[in-house]
């Protein structure tokens, strides 16, 4: 089974929150506020954030399952965003965070995600971002072709 993360993969929350800044590490802050606090202060950011270039890679699939960590007060906004942008049938599994995501993955599964702190990357296709470039992983996606290859191999 293939699972796809939302934030940092198909939705650009950082752009929605901060505009065009280079987010160089996971705990990045602007004016002393991280991404979570910035969004909690203004959850409409979740709806207004633009898609990334990878959203269009989904259009050839019949169905997609998102595996995404969303705070309880974010869920309805994220559902609104997914309804607005995802052109195919989708299902969203809401998790509490990376540990919860990892627990759901079994042999043969792959999760396309951008998070640099998973315990193991054996079932992760890491989407290349400046904040995860320092880690060495078995599978890194650096462009749309790479994304499509992972979809073809697992979907
Ligand atoms: Mg993410």
C-alpha cells in the first residue's frame, strides 16, 4: 500500500504561513514563532496554502490515501483544502504524529513524506526538502519523475 503525507508534500504550509522563505531546518521560526504556533493563531492558513508541484502527480491515480498528522483544530480546514485541490478520490487517515504513522506501516508499504525524524526510513520515500537534506536515506524523491516512479512501483 502506498500512503502520502500532506504537508510539505502536496500542500505548502510554510509558504501559506510565511511566504517565500527558505525553510532550512525542521524547527524553523519566523519572528520567534514556529509553524504550529503560526497556524494555531490563524488556522485559515491551512485553507489558503498553495499546493506544491507534486499535487499534479496524483492525477493519474484512481484513489489516494493520505497519512497526515493534523492537530484536532486543524482537521476541518485540512479537509476543506483536500476537497478543493485533490482531483481524484481520496481518504485521509489522521495521525497524532510520526510515531503513529510509522506504527501503521507494514512490510510492502511505502509512505511519501518529508519529515526528517523518523526512526527508520525503510518504509519511507523521503521527499527532498532543505530541512531533510542532511540525512542519508534509502529512497529520496527529488523531482516529479522520482515521485511518479514511486507511485508506479507501489500504487
Ligand atoms: Mg509533512
